[in-house]
C-alpha cells in the first residue's frame, strides 16, 4: 500500500513499515540491515533515497527503523489502508520528471561541449559564427544550449526545492568521506551554472565584453572539470 503527496515525494507505506523519502539522507544503513531484500536504492547522481522494492518480503523485524538516524523509516498502523492507483500515478510522475531532467542535462552537455570545442577552443578568441556544425551555426547552437540550460535550471530548481531537507543534511551535517564527493559535485554544478548565467547577463546588459569572455573562459574550464567529476561519481556508484 502506498500513500504519497503527488506534488512532493513523501511517504511510502507497506504492511508493516513506512518510508518518508523526504527525510532519507541516502546513508544506506537500512538497505544493509535488511536481510529480506525489502529495501533498495534510488542512486542516481541527482536523486538518492532508499525505496521499498518488495512489499511482501518484510517480516517486521524493524531493524531498518532502528538503524535509521534520520527517522525516515517508521512503523505503520496496520489498520490504515491506501490505494495502488496513487502508487502507480506517483511513480509515473517521478519517472517523467527524472527523464526530463536527464534529457535536458544531456542536451546541455552535448551542446555545451560542441560550442566549446568547435567554436571557442583553438580560435584565438575569434569565433567563426557562420561555421556550420551538424546543420547549425554558432547562433543556432547557442540558442539550443540556452534553452536547454533554462529547462534544466527549472528541473533542478524544482528538484532541489522538493528535496531541500536531503540537501541540507548532505551539505551541513553529512560531511563524511563517502558524501564529500557529492558535496563538491554540487558546488561545482552551481559554479558552472553561475558563471554561464553571468556571461549571458553581461551580454544582455551590454556590459564589458572582456569581462564576459573571462566568465566564458571560467565556465568552459569549470564545465570540463565538473563533467569529469560527474563521470567519476557515476563510475564509483555503478562499478
């Protein structure tokens, strides 16, 4: 049985235990303590929390609840009833949101690196804006990149707001070695976005073009470093 707020991921309840995913800090203690395989992981770089993967296997030992430091797991009222339709609907809403986030991120990365290596790098500061790459000019790829960044910013802003408790726990309370990499990845993500937005705002305001180019240079370098850190983070999670 599942009870969820469709506007923000909240509580998943089965016969004996419940999981409040907004409180989960992805320490995985509950998963490791469960010998029955009731609990699993959502372990994407931008989306992490425990999940109940097998409703019928839970035997009610409550070991998962006892090891949970963030009180995300609780014992449920056996008389309480929920609906499967809400479970399925909540799953598809989250799936669409995460697919949108992933697609926007892929377009941002692809268009960003294409602009960087086909127009910025090795041209001595002079950009051949009429040069066609995969059928688009510099202006076309810049527009694609900007639209994808705006879409990704919307998805990321919504995602961070909905999971703000997890981010606060990660950034302020959970600075152990296994989470420090994720903290630095988050910081690099914000630096990459801020430097990119600063260059756009300077251009829109008709500001100093030398300052704009400096921000672009910083953005390009930080983006490469961020992407490398992201690949290493994903590799460590799935190896």
